[in-house]
C-alpha cells in the first residue's frame, strides 16, 4: 500500500500523520517546533524525525507539508512564517532532496480547507468559504471545486478585512480588522472587560484577575449558564455573521464551514452568526442563504489536507 504522510508545521508543534486515501489518520508522531530564532536545518531535523517515526521503516511515497505561514503561489517557498525561521526558503525542494521523495507544500489553512472539501463538512460543494476561529481568524476559499490560492498564495486572509472604520488596533498594523471582533482573542477581551464590573462565574475562575482569563474559561462559564460568558459568545457570533455576510455577498458559496477552537461552542456561536448573516446579507428573501456548518475534521484537518495535496501532486507527475 502506498504511504502518504501529511505534516502540519504549527507555531508550537509539528504533527505528522500517515493518512489513507479516504482521509483516515492511521498513525501520528509529534515534535515541538524549535522556534524562529534557530537555524532552518534544526526545523528540518524535527520534521525529518516526525516523518521517519510515522513511516516506521516503510518506504514513503510522498509527504505533504501544511505550514503556518505564507506559501508562494507555486507551492515552492515559505515566504514568511511568524513562528518559524523560514524567510523565502525553498522548503519544498530542500525537503524533497533531503528525503528523496515527492514533497508538496501549502499553508495550513488551505490544507485544512482541502481536507474539509474532500472528506468533511464542505464535501461535494462546488463553492465554499472556510473560516477558522482561533486566536485570530484564518480562512480559505474553495471555488469551482478547487482551493483558490490567489496571485501570491495569500487568498483567504479574511481576518484582516476591515469591519469597523478606526476600530480596534490589530497586530497587522491596521484598525478595525474582523478578527479583533470575532475570534478567541475577541471572546477573551469582551469577557475581561466585565470581570469585576458585573456578577459572573468568570471572576472566581480567574481568581479575580482578568489577565488570567482564557477562552476555555469563557466556554465553561457559558455552559454553566453564565450571563457575561453567554453575551461574549453572542457578541463574537454576531460579528462572525456580519463578516460572513460580506464573504457570502462576494462569493455566493453553497456552504460556510466554521472551524478552529472557538467553534467547539457549536450553536452558542453559530446561532447568533446565522441571525446576523440573515440580517446583513444582501438579497435575503430572494436567494438561498448558505448553510453554516461546523468543521468536521478538527485539529487533524491540516495533516489530512497535506497528505491529499501530495497524493494529487504525485498523480499529476
Ligand atoms: Zn489586522
């Protein structure tokens, strides 16, 4: 049987997995990401270790890399990765030479979208918008059945669309970016501002120190019926729907898939998003509003999509 491996190179960890043709994760291996102030070869060593552990001595037919960073339009180089030392590095060719096998490369959001489209929540859709709510907002587009990468390979950076003129300052240097209002960070910021102001379970959870508040606490408090935590989800969900109305107006997809850590809240997040989408979208009443679905593949979407990517690259050779 042909062995295809997907590797997700994130900010804190490297996850490698052998993945079947139907998207099933067969075995995995993990390493820590060495950081961004180290040599490129040290990162390659971590990837090599993870890949050989997954291979377990069997010949490898191809390795797909899902990198947390900007990958050029040809899928050859990582132009920039905030948590890794790759700066315009020819990652695909270097790893192919080192491993003596076919290597394919794309960014992690595109790989996750590929996986959701092939095996998950966007399966069978011709056009889909995939939005990942983590610390910030990541995203990807499927157009005419293919992941749309754009001129620079940077399509799908939805988190930095401006939704509030002169709004919150963003790490990107802009103001009022969507991810400042709808993300894990936004959830925490909303909640922190209310600790000590209103009665809430969050005060005890963070020992009265708003700085200690994290997203998981807001989720737990909301599950226990806490009003402040529920309002935080209402706010993040509402802004999610407002931004999605812009994306749906632009791309008219069949389905919108919401993934990432914050999406674990399910309908607590998606119901206000659905309401805001129905309220904000142009032409409601005269069009089919796309379904909002939770992503299905979870944290393994990146490795599954990366393995699919190299399988396809190999088929084209
Ligand atoms: Zn921004």
